C-alpha cells in the first residue's frame, strides 16, 4: 500500500505506523501546548490513504479489515482506560464515605504500640501459631521501660484478646499515653515472641494521594493507617 505523501515521505508504512507518525508530529511544544490524536484524525488519515492508493494495487478487503480492527482496538483501549479511572474514583469516594462511620470508634491495627487513656486499661490481640500452656505479657512505656508484667495462662491457637488494667506491678494506676505490648511463651521447648495488634481510636478519615487508598488518622499515631490494614472494628 502506498503511504501518505505528507508524512515525511514515509511510504510503505502500515496504517498503524502512519498513525504513530502523525501522533509524533502532533506532540506538544512550548508554544502550541498539548494536542491529542482524536477519532477525526484517524478517519481523516484513513480517507487520505484510500484516496492516494495505487489504483492498480488497491487495498484488499483483508488489509482494510485489519486496519479498521487496529483502529477499533486502539479506540477501545482508550475508552476502557477512561472508564477504569472513573470507576476507581467512584470506588475510592465510596470507601471514604463508608470509612467516615469509623470516626470515634476503636479499630484493631497491626503493631504492638497502642494508646492508653487516663484512668483506663488497654486491650490487645495476640496471634498464636499453635496452642501454648502459658502466655506472658510485658508492658513497656514510651521510653522502653518495663512497667508491668502478668501471665494470661494457657491459650488456644489463633487470635487471643488480652487486657491490661492500666496499673503497674504494685497496683498503682499509670498515666495515659503510648505503651507497647509484648507477648511471649514457650513453644516446642523454646521461648517465642508472638505477633501483637493493638486498638486505636479513629480521629478522622482522608483520601490517599491519588492512589485510591483511604487512610485513617488514629489517636497517638504519627502516620495514618490504610483502611485495608484494619483487622477489627470495636465500640465507639
């Protein structure tokens, strides 16, 4: 098939290659600004290509169908990308609306550090790979000092809720603030540390930076936590 004369003399190019060449010519510069290759450009190029073809070697039906299929594919992909962007925006907004109902509620998130309220205790969740005969809990303050220890006793495999009354080993109430919960026990004759998650109160909800994530601002947490990381929703 003969090429279009005004495409820099690039004869013999396929329809798709000529489209790419036209798109390169229409790239933005400092004076013209952004320009997009639209559907009218495809149709105009196809019309010119048919008008300037060699009459002794006209375009065959199979070539025409292949070029039209290429155009339909390119146009369809563009529309699909646009629809996915719209769907992603809608889903993110819907997640943010649903997450707004969590404001003022406690949520369980991964991490041993949690906030203890004044004149109150603190709860956490310990994940055990198998049942153990005795679970030991250590509480450290924000400075890393050990302030309380207690034994929970035998616990089954899976998630086990533990509660600390907020007092030190002498029964004295400790001030509110950030504390770290550590859990350990004997497993197969060896001392093991176990995964701990803590509860935190949701202060506010915000959207991610264009990545579709919904973030939660938690009391006592310096950085927001993704909604997808929440393991459990507690009471308000």
